[in-house]
C-alpha cells in the first residue's frame, strides 16, 4: 500500500491538491478553512513546495490542433472534434483558402459594446480552426474574421503589432464594410500573417456610418503613438465607434 | 455567458489544473495535452447545464474518469507499460499507476486515486463524486482489503 499512499508517506494532515487549488484560486469560502490552510502552509515545507509546483504548471496552448495529427482516431476527442468542425472542414475542402462557414462552438470572441470579433485560422497544412484570445499563430497562417453585430454598422479590422505597424486587415482599402445585426457574420476577405514576430492586437472598429479605412488606420497610428508603442497601454482609437480587441501572438513555427 | 465563464476565461483559470492532473495520472506529456483538450471540450459542451459557481470539482471528476478510462484501455495500457519499461521513469523503479490499479473494480479505482494518490479527505472525495462520505469510506476499506490480498500475492509470486 505504501507505494500508492501519499498520506502514509507524508501524513494525513497534508493538504490535498484539491484544497491547494481552491486556496490559490481563492475558492475557499469558509474563513476557518482558509485560516487552517494558511497555518498549515506556514508550518509545512512540503505543502509549500507542492503549492509552488502547482502554481508553476502552465497549461498547453488552447490550440486544438496541437499534437492531434498523432492522436488515435478512435479517441472521443477526435470524434467530437470532427463533429465540431465538420461544417468548416467541408467547405475548406471545396475552397482551399477561403472559409465561409463559421465554427459551431467556440473560438474566442472579443466583446465591445455588444460587438464581438472572432477569428478563424487556416494553417499551411490546410487545417482550419477557431482562434482563441492570446493564441500563438505563425507567419503564413491565414485568418478570416467574423463579427457578431448588435445593430447595423460599418466595420473594419486593423492590426497593431509589436513593431508599431498599423495594418488594415479587412477591408484592406476603401470604406468600412456594412454589417447587419446578427451573430458570427463572416467578413469578406482573408489575410496572411506576415513575418513580424510578437504580440499583435487586432481591433474591430464598428461605426454608425461609413468611414474611410485610411481614417481608421490613422486613428490606430495616433493611438499607438500616444501609447508610446505599447500595445497593452493603448486604450481606444479616437473614433466615434464601438471598439474591441483580439490578441494573438505570432511565433515562428518550429 | 457571464464574464469569467467564457471558454477562454475558464481555460486560463483551470487549464493548468486539468493538465497537471492528467499528466500526473497518465505520466505522459502528449497524452495529458490531449486529455486536457478533451476535458475542456466536454466542459464547454456542458456549460449550459453546469449550474455551479466553480467547475473545479467537475473538472477533477471528469479528468480523473477520462484518464482512468485511458489507463483501462488495453492498448493504452500496453503502450504505457512498454514506455515505462523502456525508460524506467517510475519513481524508485516502482510500478505504474496502471499496474497498481489493474484488476480493481472501477468504482474502487476512482476512489483509490482520490484518496491515496491525491491525498484527498473522504469528505472531499464525497463532494467530487457526489456520493456519501460513508460510501467513500466503504470503498476505501474495500480497496485496502483487496490491495492487501492482491499485492501480497504479487510479492510472494515475485520471490
């Protein structure tokens, strides 16, 4: 039994992983229990080290494609993923670079005034998947954008990157694109990520009336300048429009 | 969906919990990543029905079940054992979790992992599994009795 029993080796008083998780996630509602955990951690070096170990664990990127090529096809994961992305893959097969079917469930959508921005990536191997906030993508990956709109509006998606570049993604030129109320409206056009590595902030600007894309880009440059090039310090563009951001990281693909 | 319960928020908050747990039970980095993804897919699918302030205990339970199912799978078990035989990664050369739990009823395996591996209290196990503390206690006792018999036989056979 000793070979399996943590409590026989280390004592029944030590804190369980569940309790340590509740402690660090601040989910212990009982103040008495919080105090007991704190007191135990003060006294027990082993549990302090375990807590440090727990806190050091970093979850893998929320990229549903990581390692999936080698996953057993019989696994529930693969079956469910296939169902989940079936409409996407179906169309991707017909139109290699362009995806017109939104994902059924959830990439991530940033929100601003009821407006939401979502991304779909197509990787060089043809795989098509939703993108999550903060997800790592690589130069060469293609992106399409979808918008959930609470009202009629005119939208533009621009990119602000770590090198200070402000680039119109959709539309690339002309005026902001008309969007009608609805969920997950896929915008026309796809972009291919360039070679600039680092964090990138994509901003959806949704205005009540049409606006030149150059005007949106100029507002982006001005805001980035005011934030001294710090993407995270940039607040809003000086435009009378709803705005929301979506962050990605561009990393070289190994 | 309210702020803080979006898939992204949930993953940022609980992703490391699930990944850590899967890695511990499976002893395999890639399998743990796959398990982590699968568990979160299930979580996202279950969000409308989940009526909880925190999904932590739900994630513990689903991750444990998912990993034990993997371990119980014959092919997976064979791969694990082969890999461990090749790399001798078991602590102090001891048997793997799969080896230790082999042959035990599923409900006892589950409780044994929470009690002996995680060091959870019986109250905590009862909360995670949604069963009474008495049932947990009975299962721990049953596991102890079976383990004592099974492992002492193994020891005799090994000598």
